[in-house]
C-alpha cells in the first residue's frame, strides 16, 4: 500500500492538471482545493469550492476532479465535496497564480 503522504502528493499533482475554464490557472493554485485527505485503504477525500456559486464550471469541475484522481494508481475511492464556507476570494490564490493573472 502506498504511503499516504506520497499518495497525497500524487493527488495534488493530478489536481494541478485541472484548469478553471475562465482563468489560465489550475484550480489548486487558484485556492479552490481546501483539503486533500488520504483515508484508510487509500480513499481520497477532497474538499473544494468554486469561484462563485453561479460558476459555469460548478457542474463539471468536481466531476473532473473525481475522474482524474481515480486514475491515480493506488487510489481506492474518491469523495469530492463542494463547500461555500469559507467563500472563495482572490487572497486564497497562490502568489504564482496572482502573478499569472497580473493581480500582484
């Protein structure tokens, strides 16, 4: 069985391949992923948000996260939960993402 820290790193690397459809930045750097937890038997729990409740990607991004994380060797099951608490704002973005968007 894979070490939980190694698996968590692989999950984050996979999430970094998913981009917000309206911004040229991956959803991890955008700060949309609040938590990645590796549970017993390599079940992955992901707590995420979206930039706004009316976000056009609200229907597709959580599904894409689920599908991509399931592709990682060693992952048993995936649970993606969307939350609005705390609400996302641009201060949650990484410095790299803010630079990319010209917000710094």
